[in-house]
């Protein structure tokens, strides 16, 4: 009986916790560029990590610009090569719930590929009933 009550209390506390998550939704804004792909690959120290893949067959130059939703540039780099892969980790404690935009500007394409990363918050509340 004591174990059942203890397990029920632990289960109830676990299910009643409020969780806030960082949900990344990376989509292109001005059209799909087949050579650019952004995906969330996991978390390191509870911070999201994204992988940018530039699938180009010929040597090409790109500018990668990371901005917040207000247009302030957080990070910028020039990359060149073939089949480029870069990993970016966002510090959500520092950024809070500000939306992020990643622009990939190609030296050969007229329009840049633009990815947006949006934050979302979820609150989960459940009730557990245990028959004794």
C-alpha cells in the first residue's frame, strides 16, 4: 500500500509538471531552394542544434546570416566549397522566445533562401487516478 501511494504520488507529480519547450519549425519563406536544407538535429546542454546543408555540386560562395525577429544580426559568416555542412547552436536562455531567421545568400542565385525558426510553448497538465 505504501509503495502504491508513493508510486501514485511520483506519477502524479511527474504528470502535473509544467513544461516549456523550444519547438523549432524551419521553413523557407521566399521559395524552396533545393540546394539549402536546415533541420534540427538535437540538443546539447539543453540548447537546440541545427544543421545547415548546402548541397551544391560546384564550388560556390555563400553568406550565412543569422538574425533575430527584429532584424538584428546575431551571426554572419562567409563559406565556400562543395556540399557544405554547418552546425549552429542557439542559446535559448540568452535569446528567450525571439524568432530567428537564417538567410543563405548565394553568389549565383538571385533570391536568398530564408529559413525561420519559431519558438512555441506547451503546457501539459494531466491527472492520474489510481484505484487502491
